[in-house]
C-alpha cells in the first residue's frame, strides 16, 4: 500500500515552560502544546492526524518560506504517514455483507480471512 505522507509547517512559540504549537493550515489554525520541543512536535503530529483521519482530501500546506515568525518563534515542518496513523488509531467495526455462496465455500476451503480481504479491497478502491 502506498504511504500517504502529509507534511505541514508549524510554528513553535516558546513559553515559560514548554512550547505552544500553531498549525496554520489545519482547521483554520489549530493549536496544541508540549513540555519539550520533542513533545510539542509529537503533539502537533497527533493533532494533524486527529483532524485529518476521516478526511479524503487534505488542506494544501503553506510553503515553509511563506510562514512568518517573530521574536523567538520557530518555524519547522511536521510529517505524518496518514495510512499508518489510520491503522494505529482506527477501531474495528462489524459489518454484515452479502457475497455469493460459492465464494464463501471457496474462501473457507482456502482458509481466507474475509475481513482482511474486504479491508484490503476497500483500501485499494478508496485510498490508493
């Protein structure tokens, strides 16, 4: 499966303790924070995933050179593999389906995992 890497610019705003993080391109400006720079960037990545996980199209990222910062603010980028994020955070939902009986028999004879096959087919059709 192809990776769906998203890359967005973020602005780290140093605080007395830790950093607040602005993500200008997500939800008309999303914010999070972290106690350290590493945690702040991890939180930014998680917020991007949370905001985009159910979306089929994603906002176009602003070019890093077009991001303006002042004072001690820091501009950088955060990347996230959305397919990996979806796999790690999605819950499983039971879904009844109707398929021809002969395929059920053939699949059982070959020990096919029907849920796995359906998931792969849906990912191929909807995501790839």
